[in-house]
C-alpha cells in the first residue's frame, strides 16, 4: 500500500488516505485477477471500477502494485482513450517449481 503524502496530511486525515489507497490497490488487483484476458491499460481498469476513483489514483495503484511485483508491465500497447497507444499490465506468470527427482 502506498499513499504519497505530497500535501503533508497529518493525523486522522493521513490515516484515512492510507486506508483509501490500500482499498484502491486491492480493488485494482481484484480487477486484474477476475478479468479475461488479464491484460489491461489503466483507463480500462478505471472503466471497470466506476466513477468513485480517479484515473490518476488507478495509475498510482498500478505503479505501486508493479513495484511490489503483483503486476507486470507488458511489452505491447493498445489504443488509449486519447488516440495514443498506452501500455498494459498483467499478473505475473508464476512458473511451477520443478520437482526434485533425486
């Protein structure tokens, strides 16, 4: 969970902002886990979450989840909402551990 306290909040306000950021990250991760295909751009995640969350907050959550290794930025892009291509993210590929034979 990452809230960037750029406006120097304190006390209960800061605590609430941290909780909100944590809830947003959990929701963004849930979207990735439940969607098929599980590659999405920030604006696509935002559309699935509804209007209660800002696009910039979705981008912050994706960045934080990527830093934590919970999401991976992909090498391909899709058309974005403003006519420019944008990157997509997805869940990391988990390789099964090889069983030892000896």
